[in-house]
């Protein structure tokens, strides 16, 4: 799942002040529920709406492939309704099976239903590639965009990768002096102009900042899709 500010505040309170609120709206603690529904995020860019759209596309893809596959027994008239009623498609709020799909795992509720009609090899051949594509799309359209956005906010607070490498306790004094209070010198991201935000994202992603150096392979695969998503 996405790493939220409240999670970081629990893990590293010496870096992430407990009084800090959502970096985007600056009005509520940034929990996962808030991240899905933050009022500052336009509906078309909402992580939850993006997730729903991708999940619906995955379900449709699966259903089309299943209906064209050769079953072990004839499909019941209720097959489509039964398939769409499986709990892994319930995402508001997301079920446990739905969260497994989001992690790239195939839930037992899905395979258990399909085993009634299809052989294991058929099930695997149908589920494998679309699930991989679904997980990749989640990475590009939600995780990567979120990481760029949050890293910009961290940089504005003076939080560096070196500071984050400390497991517990405060970093050395020389580093602490560079931490800025969001209330004193840096506004929330809700106050950043669209032009400056687009300019920063485009230049930073193209430049390939150190924050993603450990995922250089993924960066090469996803820079262009990200630019199309963000600015297309």
C-alpha cells in the first residue's frame, strides 16, 4: 500500500513532526483513507478513482478471456453475475481479497470460483499477464506519481535521504539545522501554482533524481508513461 505521512510519523517522529497534516490540503492527518479522498485532489487524479478504473478494466479483461476459453463444464447462465460478485472486486472500501490483487497476488476466492469451470493451466494462462499489467499500471499511475509528489514535499521540509537512513533517534545536528518548519517557510503543496508544479515534475522526472536510483530500471520503463499521464 501507499506510504502515508501518518505512517512515517509513527516510524520516524524525529523527522516527521506529529503536528504535520496532509501535504496537499493541510487540513487533516494524511491517513490512507484521507489520501483516497483528499479534497485537494481533482477527481480525475484521485488514487481511489484510478484504482477503481484499473480494477474494473482487469475484471472486464478477465471476463472476456474466460468467456472465450474452453471450460471443463458448461458455464452456468449466472456465471457472469457470479464472477462479478466475487469479493476481490469490492474496492470501496477494499476487501482483503481486493488488497491482495493490489499487491499482485491472486486471491483464493477468485481461483476457487474458477476451478469449478476451468483447468489450472487455463486459469493461470488467463490470470497471469493481465494481473502483471494491472500491477504495473498501479505502479505507474498511483505509486510513482505519489512518490514524485511526496518527495517534493519532503525536500521542501529539508528531509534528505541521508536523514531517512537513520533507524531511530535524531540525525546529527548538522543535518537537523536544515529542517524547515512547514508553517514558517514552506507552504503546503496546495499553495504551489500549477505551472511551477508541472515544471518541477517534468524536469525532476526527466533528470532522474536520486530518490529513485534504486529503481533505475523501473524509471526507464515509466518516465514516458508518467509524462503522458501527468501532462497529456
